[in-house]
C-alpha cells in the first residue's frame, strides 16, 4: 500500500471506530493477525480481535476515537489518538461507574499487504482506571 492508501485506510477506520463497527474494524486485520494490548493481552486471529473491539464498545458505548497524528513509514504506521467515553458496561469485571474518561493512546501497526498483520496498543491503563474511579491516588504534593 502507498502512504496515501494507508492514510485513507486509517481515515476509514476512524469512521468505523466512531460508528462502533467492531466487525469492520476486525476485518481490517489479517485472518491470522495479532494484537497486543494492556487490556486484552496478546490475541491472535480475527475472531479474537473482533471480540476485543466488541467488549470495548460494550463497556464504553459512547466512546469516541480522534486521531491526532498518523505517522507512516513503509509498512509501519503509528497512530496517536485521543480516546473519550463513559463506562456504562462491565469493564474487566468492574461494574459500570458512569464516569467519563479521556486517555491518549498510541497504536503501532505492521501492515501485511492491505491488512493489519500486527498491532501493539500502548496506553495508560492505570490512568484509565483512576479516571473511572476504580483506583485512588494520593496527591504527590
């Protein structure tokens, strides 16, 4: 894929994220694709990847994903996003808190032709739990 095609691919994915279309998002991954994330651990295969998206949207049904930066280097892509939402469903065994969160995420993609071969998700999981009120932190000063 060219840089322009990759850019369009990720523009389309942004729309899928904001429609909460977990099926379309999973279809962007290779059949034997891999995802590594703080939430889901390491999963392989499109059905497992689809399940991660489905669970995320069930936990945060109003989630928004806003791309801030998209860096393309050959078949490697770095996407920096701002993720916002409200926990209205079960999340990692935690009852809904009704609290809003906002967190910056970095996703590293390794393209395999016109699909995602591997994705590494990096975000502040502890910070997310703090915003949801699950964890408490003492002020540093």
